[in-house]
C-alpha cells in the first residue's frame, strides 16, 4: 500500500472528530453549560464521561446543523 492509498483510506475512516467537548459544543451552539449537562442527563444529547471529562458525540452537532438549529426545542429524537 503506497502513501496515497493510505491517505485515502484514512480520510474514509476519519472524516472529522468523532467526539467534541462540552466547551466546543457551547461555542458552536447557543446552549449553556448547565443546559448541556441537563440534556445529557435526560438522554437528549448523547454524552458520556471519560474520567472527569464529558464528551459529546459529534454526530449530534451535525444533526442540529442539518436541521438548521443551534438550540434544542422539545424532544430531540422525536420520541
């Protein structure tokens, strides 16, 4: 496998960050830290602890962007 094949394969596997921090989510949305933690606890935002840090699945942010939202209104997943 030459370098070009490896680079192409790497881009397919990892198009961007898989997880983002609470601080990054706050920067990219209008959500406050307490609101984010409340939604994580309620299961609306897919987040989890790694040691003392809490991270959020970056796919959640992509779904918000796809809907043209920067905030959460009502139930996120339509349940």
